[in-house]
């Protein structure tokens, strides 16, 4: 094994190799730093990186292991954080010069859990401004002239480029699933409330989720297991046992799953190559996917999402916008202005519809193990369009708080990745990952038959 191989290891392999003493955390971090140095001048995935601090963490974790003390599930494994996640030893700047050099006094709850697991916190990855729509300068690892997606731009790009095996992102619309699709990695947004949002910049108390990126299904499940947990300071967090997500990703299905495809009216936004690829996936799954048209009420949930998001982002941005209006992007100005025109009654009505949607899907998944859907409209869009892509295929599921997963299964006409999204029942994240594992195995088996 050459030293360079370490940056290509999965998180599961890395944790196992470090625990068994086959290589050190320090060696792994050094390889990740080398890869960052080689490629980040073009990729521009990192908002903050302190190589010395990362190596200090790795050396301390190696010392702990050699002393025979307890090691956690991510002992010595590098993890990147989206730059809206607070850390007491690194700045958190939220994708805007307004917060340049901002130094939190405490870690976000999920960072505490990562440290407890033995992870090396490598640094902060770039986000769109305030994790909203105005792009950052991060490029796509497959084509430097295209977007990596947003708002978790740097996190998806860093994992795809093998800067780190794992990265934290967040999603309020499609900010985990779409970047994962564009960058050809696994993106997982667990059930709302599965992971604490305390210490994470808030844009929408109703819609914000925490998720993650990895290069394998098992890795993204392991990451979610580590950062999941109850937090009484987060109003979305629930005090109930959580699914064991890595167990789900490794498990065999007891019977072949039932999967639904919903024909939304906005499916016409799909690029032709994405539509062809999705149809090929459906055909390859051997009749396990059933197609349905949707009601006007279900189709309108994307507008309900927009009402809640605009109303709440205005509330959360009020202090910043009052003090820094001229320093905020046109995209954020538009959202704040839209939010100002939404009445409290309209907002309350939208929240009521959101609750009804959650009830609808709770019943729906009594018959289906997952919903199959696009993760994005197609390949990553060019940087010249001035935005990070269309999130329409994520909004319904984010509104309902459902667990969502992007699988890097397709390649578009320009040889760029396109993800396939699977959506599961609320708080049944392990079942979703089990179904995803079956989908991957089934598609591989079909490919082998065709060879």
C-alpha cells in the first residue's frame, strides 16, 4: 500500500485501519491535506483550513489509540463542516463578508458528537451566502466551468475530490441532494429532527435539516449515526430511539421492496438524458416501481414550501438585513421582500398544509418502502447561469421532513454525474438505506447480466 492510497479509503475503511494500527490518523490527514493542496486552487471548496490544527488533532487521536484508551466509530477520520456550523476553534463565516472572522464561543451540538466519535475536524467548506441562493466560487470537480450545486457547495465538492471522506451539509430546499447529484457522491438528508441543528445558522426553523456527503452508502450512514441524537434545545428534535442507519445500509431486505414514482407536473423540467436514465433505472428494477399521477394539492406543496421559507428567512435575517442591507445579495433581498408580503394567516395556513402532508406520507409509506424521484433536473449547470441549479425535485420531501438520499447512479450526455433520489418514511431512515442498498445491488446485477 502506498501512502497516497490513504486519501482514497472510505471512512469505514479508514476508521478500521486506524483502530487496527495499520496506518495512523496523522498519515491519513497528511494525504488529505496533500490532495487539497494539489486541487483546491481550482476547486475552491474550503472557506477555512488550518493544516496545523488538523494534524494536531490527528496526533492526539493517535496517542489516545496507542495508549489503549477507548476509540470512537470515526476515530482519526477527517470530516469537513459546512461554513454555517459553529466551532469554538475555527471561524464560522456563513458565506458572507458580513461575518468574516466570526469566532463562535462553543461548538454546534453535531460538532460535539463528531469530536466524541474521534473525528478530525478538518475545516470549513464554502457555502452559498447565508446557505441560500447566491453562489460561492466553488467549482464542480468534474468540470471547473460548472457549479457543484448549492448551498452545500464546498462539502459536496470536497468529498467528490477526495479531500475528505465525509462532510456535513444542510438542506432547507435541496442543498444536500442536488450538490450530491451534481458532484457524483452520496448525499443523505435524514428525517427532520434526527440531527440537532443547535449551533447551525438558522434560515427556517420549520425546514432546516442537517445531512452529509460521502463516497459510499455505508459511509454516509455511519456519519448520520454519529451525529444523530436528541437535543432539547432544538424544537425539531425528538426524544425517541433513532434508527441504526449503518445497520440499515448493510442489511438485506426481507422481501423485495415496493417503490413508487410520482408523475408531478414539473417533471417536464427534467433534461432528456436525466429522464432517459431514470426510466432505465425503473425498467431495471424488474417491476418493483409503480407509477402514479399526483393530485393538484400534492403538486402544490412546492408553493407551500416557498411560503414557509420566505416568511421564516425574513424573520431570521431581520437583524442582519437591517444592519447590512447594502451588503446582502439581490437573491436575499428578493426573499426578504417576498417574506414581508406574506401575512401571518397565510404562513399559519402553510404550516397547516405542511402538517397535513406529513400525515399523508405517513399513510403512504404503509404500502411503499420508498419513493424514487429525480435528485436534480440533470447534469450540473454552467457557472455562467449565475445560480446553483433548480431544487424543485427536493422541495416536497423537505417540506414533509422525510429522509432523502441521492445515489450517484447515472451519467449525462456530457459524461457528468446525475443522481437518483430515494425518499423514505419519516423516522424510518434505516429502512430507506436498506432499500437503497437493494437498489444498488439490483442494478449491478442487471449490468452484469448485460455484459
